[in-house]
């Protein structure tokens, strides 16, 4: 953790992520979220094991989560956020043969700081409330695997919070995109993508500024996002516009024989 953001902030932000990228099936086990979204990004089908559980209760909860995923024919995966999860959970999962993977970083900033510090290109930016095919084309060109896009469309359609989709235009063609979701005073940033030919020219800053302006208009005071710890170019951009790290987190996945 860093000064200014505590474990409760990390927990609540991760729960906002789960609402912004909703799974198709969600069951609650106390404060735990058991989530499954067929064919969508794998991390949408992970457990948010939040709250305090100790002793036998913790073992029972892990067993119940494993049973939930057996019903869908897949291995259980837990998202381990320091301070948000039972302190014994990571070690318990390791003892049960779960492997550790995908180290991520959760970052946050004041909306006003992002609006003031984003370095923009001056290009024309458009902002809409629903994604269009062109928005997805850019995102998939950067992050996609060429597979079926329907699960991602369906996931976005399940969202209940106000959303905005920003795009930067170069000669009438979208070259950079991003999405924001406002939930209880915070705006989550998702889907950031810039085509290679537009990088280093401020397009990502245009997207962030546009989303921050929109979030401010809905009364959001903070912004947050998640980023791979090895994505150094993204980390430099987010730090430059005022984001700081809230915490790092990782995943533990069951190995099925």
C-alpha cells in the first residue's frame, strides 16, 4: 500500500471493477464474490475473496468456491488483493497446489489532476455512451486474439453503471480508445488502446482527458485503473498524469489433474 490509499480503498475499487466488467453468473458467499463468464476474459471468472474468514470457515469457503467452478467445468482462480483478502488465504491456496501468476497493479488519481496533467495531441476526440464497431476494432487490434467478440459485447451490455467510450480521430479514423465507468464517486478506466502509428503523440492523453472531463461532469472525484506491472510505457503515462499505485495483486489458480 502507499500513503493515502488503504486496504479498504483497494477492496472497494476491486469490487467496482467487478461491477464494471460483470460476470454472467455471480454468487455471494458472505463477502466473497464467485464469478463466471463463459468465453469472456479469464479474470472475469475469478473469486473476489474479500472480508475476514478464519479457521474452518476459510477452508469451507475455499471448498465451496471450488465446487462452484466444478459446476462450470473449470478450475478455480482467486484474485489475491493484499488487505482485502483473509491474510491466511494466499498461503492456504499455495498449500493446496494453486499456482501464483499474473502480477497486476491497481492505480488511482484525482479526476482534477488527470484533467490538468494529461498531455494531449489536439486531435479531435469523440465520446459516446455505447461502443461501436470501430471502437472495438481499435481495441482488438491492440489487445485482441482474433477470437469471437460476442462475449465482450455481452459483458458490456450487462453493465448497470454509467459508461462512456472515448475515441481519438486521425483523418476520420479512430486511432486510440478507452472506456470509463462511474460508480459511487469513482471512475474506472478500462479498454485503453492506441494503434502503433499513433503512439507517442499524446493520443492516450486525449483519451484520458476526455474520460476525466466526462467523469467530473457526473460528480466523480477519483479515477482508478489496473495495469500489468511489466507494461512500463503505460505505467509512465499514468504516473505522468497523476496516478499512484494503490497496491499490487496477483492470482492463484487451481491445478486440475
